């Protein structure tokens, strides 16, 4: 039984007034332990029969008589009730006048925050009562879509790390590989021992600046014709047919591929018909595959090709027999790598479209994009995989970190999109015939506004990125695929994604657009709670969603320095007068 402190004197719907037995000190002592006295946003309980009603303190005041304080009152608001060891949010019952008002016991908090479950994740402590630890039922939190939002320096990355650290520890203690998560690390902040020890996670440090970075395993067959069309931002009428043609002849069965004679005849046709730009572009980009084509030159006056040997002898195209002999000397080694073969086929697909009347000026930008895209693909992906079951990239770990700090902007969007789409499809394939989920994977994106922004005039490739993650947030639950986001600008993120999240950890926000986005998306928050968003201190947040019976104010303790991401605020001087600057000089961090 909780400690009685007063009685109900008025009930008006949800709004309840309680009269205190006496003015209480800030702390109360019970059984040798101190407890916080009731304060704003704290909780109290009252009984109706065997059921316990939970109320939140929303105000307090005193009444005076003859110039002296006569009575002290608390204004309460009904939040729900505890029945059969479970907290149920709702209004099935209301307090009655004259019922005692009591302080909550630790067991009551357990029912409120985690429904009495033993499988919990420790989040932090109640912001208004440090003695009340808040543990959340792991089954109500991890298999959900989660959003962590807050201004820079508000503690959102620490909260994200805290959740992942607790989850990883729980999964490891159960010695299972059925719960995994992958972190797309936009700024390379989760290296070394961030979240967990380095040997307990698989880290891919990617780079498009050099070819020596790590490579993500991915089966090339998982890239569809539509993937290539979207990634190359192809125009529907002029460029899409060329990509479809190239894709078809690249990924067709080996025995059905065209022989090299076909391509040699096409090159001869370019030379005989004066296709200058097409031939020179092909020679520049496919020079490694063709032999004996360097001596063919173009006469701008006659708009014809001619052949000049190493001695300066010239054979014009109208010298049919001699020119034909030189054409027949051209030879070709077909590319063996599938991506190289795609580029090779794309050139000839462009030539085909040009012959059908499409201007070359409309087609050559496609070639440039394709070359750039394929070159980047080779730097970050390992396409040698043949077994579809091995391209989930975790190896034997439960944690995977994909570092994107050294890749260009285009690949920063493409990599998470392709990998996440493959994870979604793989989990859908793994769902057994009985419809049971055999594994869950959480896709984690810190600084999500850099990837999931929604703005007018965006490219087709970025639209595809949003479609992938909107598909995951709308359908992933059926297959065990969940999204976990952290961002300082929720207003930039797709409304579809924000509104489909199940649980929210909201740190300090001051931008009106961000607050408006949260107000619109999070139905559980009232205006009184939202007013606190602008004054929260670092580490303080409002938690709300399906894992919580009601919105709560929580302080999330900072994780151990060893496991923190490299995103802490810079200290110019520490308490000893040392730091980034020492005696007026810039010093290197240790």
C-alpha cells in the first residue's frame, strides 16, 4: 500500500481535486527510503474497489482563511488504471469523492512503464523523480518503428546509442541471432567500440574517393531493370529503352548472349556511315576491349572516316576494297564482368536508338551517368556473391555498421536504399509457410534528414529512396523489418515516414516547423506536454508511443565513454584548463 497523503474532494470528468492532509516537504521517508513528494507531472493513485486509478499532478494551490493558509490542494488528471497487474490507459473508471490519495510504489511504476515484464530495456529515470527507474518492455519497443528527435547537442545520439547498446546486450545474453540491427552511419561516428565492442560487430568503412575501402556483399542479380533505370535517372521516352536493351543483353543466359561478330558489324557500320561522335565516344570509353581502331580518323570537310597508318599512308572510305580490309582487322575481347558488360551493351543500345532517330545529344549524358555510377558501385559493393542467403552482410555478428562518411552524396542515398531493400526482401523470403517471423532486423539511420528528406523537384533516384523506406515503414512489420531514425530536423523528413513511427523519443526542439511536425504526427501528446519541448536540457526527453502507456518525461543517462558515438560537443577548455586549446595554442585531441 502506498503512503496516504490526502483525499479526493472533487471529481469533474477527467479533472480531479485532492486535499492534502498537510503541506508536504520536498521528500518523504518511508521504511528508511526517501521518496519525492507530489510535484507537477508526478503521479499519484487512488482506489475504487480492488482497482487502482492513476492520476497525474497538473497543478497545486493553497486556500487562505483570515489571511492565513488554511488548506493545500492538488489538481489531478486521470490517466488510466491498474487492473490484474496491468496498466490500462483509458476512462473505464473514475475516482470517487473521499477516496484516499496515495503515493505510487515501485511496483506501480513497473506496471505503468513495462506492464510487469521481466524482459526490459533500461531507458533512464523519471525526470521529476530520480528514484524511479524507467524500464520498457523490449517486446513493445524493439519490434516497432522508432524516431529519436532533437536539436544538435540535445542528447538524441546518446539516446539512440543507449537503446541499441541495451538491445545488443540483451540479444547477446540470450545467445541468439534472431535479433539484428544495421546502422547506416552518415558521418562515421559509430566506429571502434561505439554501441558495443569492435569485435562484436561487422563494420564496413566505405569510400568512393579511393578503391581501397571495404565492400558490401550484394548479389548483382538483386538489381532489377527498374533499379538501373531509377539509379541512372533515365528519361522515360529517350533513355529508358536503351537501359532496358542493355539490361536484357547483359543479364540474359550466357548461351543466349550475342557473339562478338554482332558488335564488330555495328562498329563497321559507324565508320561507314560517318557516325563521328558515337564512334569517338565508344573508342574513348571502350578502348580496352577493341583492337586496331585507333588509326581511324574523321574528315570534317567530307564528313567521312579515313584510315591513316603509322607511316602516314591514308586510305579513304571510297577506296572500298582497301578500307574494307582495315575494317576487317578490327577485333574485340568481350568484357567478362557483368557491370562492365552492362556499360558495353549500353553503348550499343545508344547506337541503336540513334539509328532510330533519337538525337545523340539526348543519349550521351546517360553514358556519363552510367560510367560514374558503375565506377562507384565497384568501389563499395562486392558483386561476386552467388548465394542470395549470404548477402545480408552481418556474417556471424548481430550488429552491422555501414560507414558512409567518405562516400559521395549520390552513393550516400543509393547504398542504404539498395541494402535496406535487399534486407526487406530477404526477410519476406524467410517468413515461413506458417506465416511466422523467424528473424527481425532493425534498420538504423542517424542524421536521417540527410537521407529521407522530402522536397519539391527531387530526382527520380531520390524518389526511389523514399519509396524504399516508406515501404519498410508501412509493410516491414509483417516481415520483421523495422526502422529506427534519429534526426535534428524532423520537419525535413517525409511525412509518411514520420507519421508511421510507433514510438518517439523527443528531445529539445525549438524550430516551429519541427514542433509542428511532431504535433501533427504524434497523436499521444497534448499541448501542455509539447510546451516543454523548447526548455528540455541535454539528456531530457519526452517518450511517447505504443511502448508507453502514457507520455513520460525521462532523463536518459549518458552511456559509458567507451561506447559513445564520436558526436560529442567540442570542449575548448576542460575543468583543468586543458582541452582543444591549451595555453592559447591548438592541440591535437588525445
